[in-house]
């Protein structure tokens, strides 16, 4: 809707903020990515308002892409289609949004039609993720395959009560085969407050493990289940006699877990991590954690003196994954369901105080977009789907100045037996709500800048 264009001024602040912080190619790339992600979502949102308004018989005066000043416009029938210079927003301008004197005005329509027009933008943002997630699943991508290994179990935690041990390799969770620890972390978050069934490999045998309840509000630093994980994928292939690798006790067949709490993901990571730890503090102990013949071992690497050489290692190749269209569509629905459950659980954790509230404003979103894009096209498309879901949820909430707030006034009209709230009173509520919304945005943006200057992650 026309008034909704103002809420898209927020991304303009993001572009300016990123311009202040970045320069050259970094700024140009981040800005272009930000526009490429946000603008289609805004256009899809406004296209929902536009389509339902047309179908409802409302006269649409203008469909605008971008925020004025206007670059150019063309007229088709009774509607003007404009392109504006600031490519970070959009709007639909309808006849009589508050004046019902014309029978084709928005305000003259019955409550059901007005609610449909107002809700259509959020509905489109809710539908778009299915398309986006389907595309993301079809994009070929390389995925790091790794054993999911337990390197610590908190005494008295659900994992400890279930009998999990250091050195266990978790094969599957809730019936889903694990590709790496990210898969397990997602499953755990989906099962908050519920039981969780695992299959683990211990000393060459597979065991079924049942965790009675994944904690919603765990003690600080323990996590929902009480286990600490690592991705283990690098195996020692050979060790030269008399070498520093042999001196610290490495043997062929050892599977690297961690070295000084750092994951070993590539063949030469062990040498690099040991050298770095030694340079940082030559007197500090260096611990190499490995799995040998199914048993967990911690080796003292002090004998290497920062020079761990004389071994070869191997790692499995990256898994090349992509789905066909017919496989991607149902998988997208499943993924969307999981995302909504994760949102619900995250909100529940915030309300209960189990996790802090981490909000990202336009600057943070721009930074995250740049970081996600560096991981590849598929993650960027998935991130766009997440943003679309967020737009749908935020816009449908009963917040003054947003679509949900306007729907609330229509619902109040129905409760009052068809008597509308005076337009000037509704305008005042939306104006106050918009002012509070902008204030909150500035506070969040200030937090984004604080993260920029302190080197904090926009992910919280």
C-alpha cells in the first residue's frame, strides 16, 4: 500500500551505514547483494496487495518499485507503473485508502475485501519461501561430510543420563542420518522439550540411545543435551618413524577430533594448529584428541615443539548434492516446517530467558547477507527465504503502521458492528506506532554499529 512505502526507508539507512563502514569493492558487493535480496521480497509483498486489490475491484492508481524520487513511469489502463531511484522498497497506491466516497476506493470495500488486500502482502512473503527453498535445494553445492564426535559430556545432563560417552560417534538423530554436526544441532533445536533418539557408534558397535528430554532452559554453557561436539573427518594415513608425529604418539588410523579445542577439517590443519599454538604460548600444553580403534585418546603434543611433521593424512571428499524438482518441492515444505518450528522454539527460549534476544537491524542484515553470500548461491537463496518468512511474520503482527495493525482496525470495526474508527484517530495510532518503530530500528541499528566497531558477529 502507498503508506507502506515509508517502512522501506529503513533499508536505505542500511545502505548508508554500510557505506560509512565499508568502501570500494566490499561496499559495492555488499550493497548490490543487499538490494538483490531485499528488492524482490518487497516487490513480491506489494504484488500481493496489488493483485488482490485488482481482483477485489479496487482502483489501483500506482504500482511503484523503489522509493521516490521517480525515475520513469508508464501507464497501462488506469494504473501507473513507476520505477523509482532508491531501489530498496516499493508501494501500491490505491484510490481512497481512507475516503469511501468512490465505490471503487479501498475504504468503500467490505471488511473481508479490505482484510484480504491488507493480508495479501504477508501471504505472498509466506508463499515465496517454498519457491526459494525449492530453488536452493536444486542448486548443486558441496557439503562437508564428517563424523559427528562427542568430545565432552556434562555430568548429570540428559546426555550423561542417557549413557553417552566421550568418543562416541553420533550416526543419526531422530531417524535422520547426519552429514555433519550442523545437522545434529538442527535436530536438537527441533526437539526442544521432547525426547530424542540417537544411534551412536562406540568401539565399532552401533547402539541406540534415548534422551528423555532435550532441555529448553539448560544451565549456562551446557547446551540443550549437555554434549560438546566436533566434526571429525581427517584420518592419519601414515607416520614416519622418528618423526615428531611419531614422537607425540600419532598412529596410522587415528581420527583427529580436536587440537587445543580447534577442529581439524583439512589434511594439513593439525600441523598448522600445533604450530600456531606453540607460537602463541610455547610453554602451554598442546593436546591432540583422537579416536583410535574406537577409543578416545588425548595425546600430549609438547614433544613436537610446534613442529608436527612426518605424517600424512586423508579426508573424505566434499559431497556434491542437488535435488531434482520433484524431490525439491516436498523437501522445501519439510524445510519450511522445520524453520517455523525453530522460530517458535527460539521465541520460546527468549521468553523463558534461556537465550538472549539478538536482533539485527538493516546494517546487521546487510552484513549477514554478505557473509552468507560468501558461502555460495544456495545459502544465499535460503537466507532470502528466511528473510521472506520474517517479513511475513512481522507484517501480519498487530503493529500500528504495518499491515497487521491496519487489519486490527478492520477487525475492531467488525466488533463494533460495522462502525469504523474515525480516520484521524487511526492515523494518530499509526503515526505513534511508526514513530516507536523507527525508534526501535535506530536502537537496533546502534547495536549493529557497536558490533561493527567491536568486531562482533551480526549472528549474535
